[in-house]
């Protein structure tokens, strides 16, 4: 019977750890993205509509990477080129081996916004993701 307080303590700690690690944390006003050849990690970001967002982008690759957020409903299609530039909502360029922190105001309209890397060939190779903008609940 003396083990009961110990077991209760261990179970409490385990529940705390599991709740901290599990599931989505909801929208955030800051996030970090690692950029390596043809990959964003993570590739999905949830932010609140209309708020200032801080992005920390780490380029662990050998070439410059871009983090291009498209306007709602827009994508570059099969190939990203100059014709797509007017459809970009916000862009961040990061040199190889560098880390950059920047801010932007999230779109006011809730929805899923397409994210890609504008470095030639990277969009086509699958370096893309999603910015999910959520409204107030």
C-alpha cells in the first residue's frame, strides 16, 4: 500500500508529459521551419488570422531556399516561375547555412494557404507545405 503515492505521482507526471507532447497546440503567432533540400520541416503551420506572425527559418541546405506563402486559392501549378510572383502573399529568402527571423501579418481571411520554395526546381521536387489561417472562435 505504500506504493500508491509513488504510482499516483508517476501517473501524474506521465499524463502531464503526454498532454504536452500530443496533438496540435492550435494557432501560434510564431513558428520555426527547417529548410533542407526539397523539404520544409514541419510542412504545416497554423496561425491566427490578422495577427503578427514571427517566423524563424533555418536553412540547413546547400543552396538558398525561399518560404513563399501564396494568396488564398492560389498555387503555382506544376511549375513555379515569374508569372506566379504576383500571387505570392509573403516571401522569405534564406542563404545556405543561415537562420533568419522575420515577421508578417497573417491574412485576415481564414483558410489554407499554399506554401512553396521558389528556388528553381524546388517546388517541382515537392518542397511545399500549408499555412492554415484560423479565425477567432
